[in-house]
């Protein structure tokens, strides 16, 4: 039987990220897959040596633009914990609203790329058209479409008035309506199922053993989501994770599709329960100690380790992103699949290599 080694990536028409996987195939069937990283290392963690702990908020927002708000929220939560800062409840609710808007636009971006990977270009354009509405929401409420820079140590720098809240609710309802119109195509179409069902399967046991995160974990039947810990204002949201059990590409896509709609529900709850009060408190002093904070990024669990000695610069900043956690599960999904399935399987973990390499 002929054995061929095929380099897949880092540049490929289907891949939005520079991930490289060397696959070994025997008659179009993959027998082995070895990933290689290191194409976009930017040294962002090392910047903690030359940027003070306040300036680092803008740095961590640029670890990943698509989920910049959640990176910043994770970082400032760690600093606030070290400094004993009590964040106003209104600020916690506002962080939830903007976090879920980021989750919606991240998932809609991925759904479009995923549709393009299995050949549905019109579906790709429809998801991205809806995503524009979400980005318009962020621009109107925070002043920017992607990196909104609302988090500060002690709260948020912006607020939403009553008219803005009503408008956000109206827009979110319309966005949800448009997403539901694509549900039949995304979840029930024969061609979509042919490309995704029983493709790239990872069992519940494998997902746990290999450390999968986010939709990759929940798509294999594990009800684990950092929002269940109740950080920020999520303890008031009555949150339940979206779970599928098949563990294949279809299940991971279904989790993200349903989470996009769930984000709209959480935004409604947050606006309905938005408390009165300040949006930030004045913070004096500098952080000292060490802390680990965890939040749920669109791709999965995001973890920050922060160590400070009381000076303006941090001793250490270490970031563990969900894509890094999902690389080992990816290598377990590929063997036994056809070479033509590689783009769909890789995209099913929603890779973000700039997140992973920093």
C-alpha cells in the first residue's frame, strides 16, 4: 500500500489560520498527523516586562481580536482579585453583555468559514452578513467593531443608557431571527451532514483524557463551561451549557450554532436585570501576589496566570488558550479519515493560532 506524507498548511485556501499539519496517508486514508506551530509568535507575554500592569490590558486585547473583550476581562479579573477590588455589579453585567456579543460574532465568523470549507459559499456570506449586525452593535455601544477596549481595572469605561438597551434588545432579536432562518440549511441539509456526520469523531473519554476545551469538549458530551462557575455576573444568568454527544464535526458545529442563539438569551437576561449604580471604582496601589483566573472564550476555557511583586510591572504573565488545549484532540480526530476531510476537521476545532502562540 502506497504511503505518502502530505504537508497541510500553514498556507491553504481553506484555512484562515497558519496551522501546519503533516499527515501520512495510505490510499487517501490518514494514518498519522503531526502538528507544527511557531509561525506567528509575537512575544506578547514578554511585554509584561516593559509595559505596566495597566498598559497590559491593551496588550492582552490583541492576543486575539475576535475575542479581545474576553481576554481583557480575564486579565482584569485576575488583577482585581490580587488587589482586593470589588467591582460594581452594573459593571459585571455590562461585561457579560459585551462578552456575549463577542461570542456571537466569533461563532458567526466561524460558522461562515466552516460553511465555506464544505462548499456552501452562499451560506458563508449569509453568516457573515448577520455578523456585520453584531459588529455594528459593538461599534455603537463601545466605539469599535472588533477591539472594543471597555475593560478597566475596577469595572468598565462605558455605560449603556435606557435607549441603547432597548435598541440592543431589538437588534439582537432581529439577529436571532436571521440566524434561525439558516438553521435548516446548517443542521438538516443532506450535503452538510454528508461532510460532517461521523467525520473527525472524538469520544467523551478521549476528549477528557486529551484535555479538549469548549465546543470540542461539549460536542463530545461533557457539560463543562467556565461560565457555570458564575464568574462576573454569570451566577445570575441561570446558565446551562449546550451539549451534543456524537463527538463529530457535525456535533461541534451544532454546539456553536446553538450557543450563538444562547448568547442572545443571555444578553436579554443581562439587560433585563441590569442594576443601577456606578460602572467602575477608583483603584489605588499596585498588584502583589499570584493568581489564576479562568473564563469561557468562544473557543473554550481561557486561563491566565499572573504574578506581581507590587511594582508597576508584572513578574510573570502566562496565557493558556483553548486552541492550545484542542491541538492534541485534533491529532486524534484525523487518523482513519480521508485526506479530503482534513480542512473540515481542522476548522471544526475553530483554531486560532495567534491566540496559541502569542
